[in-house]
C-alpha cells in the first residue's frame, strides 16, 4: 500500500497504538516509567516505527523555549585553524542534539552585522573567539549564555573561558631557541589588539629577561604574508647586530619572514632561524619545514562546546588550559659563529 505523503503526527501514532496522545508523548520522551505499562510503551514505539514517525523538534523546542542552536563567532576565516575549531565544536554539539551557526566577524575585529532579526530569539548560546569579541554587542550575543575562547579569564565577558596554553607554547619556543644558543631574537608580532597576542609578547619578554646577554627586538605586522614580509625586512635591515632568530606570532607571519630572509640573501636556518605558532598545513609546505607550536584546533572547539553545554545545563565547566606541543623541524639551528 502506498504511504501517504503527509507527515505522520503523534495523533496518528496514538490511534495506531490505541492510546492517548499524552501517552505517546510520555513514551517517546522516555518519561513513561511508572505512568504507563511496559507493554503499552512497546506498543507505542512499534506504532511509531511502522509509521516512520519523527517528533517535531522545532515545535517541541519552541514549547521549551529552546532552539538547540548556538552561534560560533570567530575572526574572518583566513586560516584553517578556525575551520578546525568549528569542526570540533560542531561534532560535540551534534552529539548533544545542537546545531552550530558559524559567523565570522568582519576583518577579525570590530562590529558585526546581526545575522538574525533577533539573536536572543534564535539562539541558545554563543561561543566566541576573543579576537571577535567586539562583534558580540552588535548581535546581542553578550546577553546570551556565552563562553569565550582564547580570552583573558580575569576580564572575560563570558560565563566561562576556554584557553589553549599559549604561554607554555611561547616558553617552549623560547627555551628551544635559547638552548640552540640564540641571544638576539626578533619578535614578529601580530598587530592585532587581542589578549592572546599580549600573552605571547609578555611570555617572551619574561623568558628572555631571565637569561643574561639577550636582546629582544619587536616588529609588528598585520596577519598577512606580505605585511609580515615588509615588517621583517625592515627589522632585519635596521642598523646594529642582526637578530639570529625570528619568533613569529603565527605561521602566516613566519611565511612572510621566510620571504624577507630570502630577499635579503639569508638562508634559513644557516643565517637565521624562524619559528611560528599554530602548525597549520602551511608549516610543512614551507622549505625548510617550520618549527612551530602545534595548537589542536579541533580539541579547542570541542572543549569550548563542552563548556557552553555545561553553562546551559547550569554546571561549572572545566577550567584547565589545553596543552600545546612544540614541533621542531628544519627552520631552526644554532646561530652561525661570528
């Protein structure tokens, strides 16, 4: 017999099972124990299977005041790192029956246009990167349950923060360069007002200050390969002893440093060592392959979503930072002896 094109309803299930709609709701909502018999519950489930009945989740969520949708706000999608964050967040969300809407903030910082007529009406919560924090006010995300990623835990807008252990990553990089014998280091810093980049600068300064006879020079650059090339080229041609190593705030800046070094006739790592942070696909595409700090973007997204689900459930999220790991490759070596 041909199946009707009309979607079956709970009333159809009730009629097929010979029970009330209330009983169907109890059984399919797994709240039947002590209220209907096991035999009746099985009869309802069998009728639902035969009719291929699927509950109307939209209507159910409307009654509960929940859309089971969260917003992930990130800087403009200029690297695969934030794609990894999304992948991890969406995986955990799906396991709990939530959907994720990805929203990149224009240019990574500054106000963003509201992607919904009313964010509060359309969303249950927000997961946001610190570099996209300014977008939250425009979309009223700061009035919703909010978890911040890569954000100062002492001054966060959110109910919780989830961070990678960036400070330890910079410590690992700096200790690696110091152990090789580098004492003159150029910090190619991201010219972006963000807590995560402030942490990198502070950790590098502190680590070098604890070692005698070190010199730190800083050059700021936009997060672009050409911007980094120009900044690095200027810094490397400044009068005075040239740095023997460049510590870059991310791998894209490191790619710019490679271009600057080659324009100046410097070989990596023979004449100058270069390091990055992120461990993007770009890191192993460079020649020589880049020494960098591996940041697990997918785990970052997963832990962020776990934290947001905990906030929505009234629980206290885990506050531990996510470990990061140094990947030593061919772009670092001891400095050339004068």
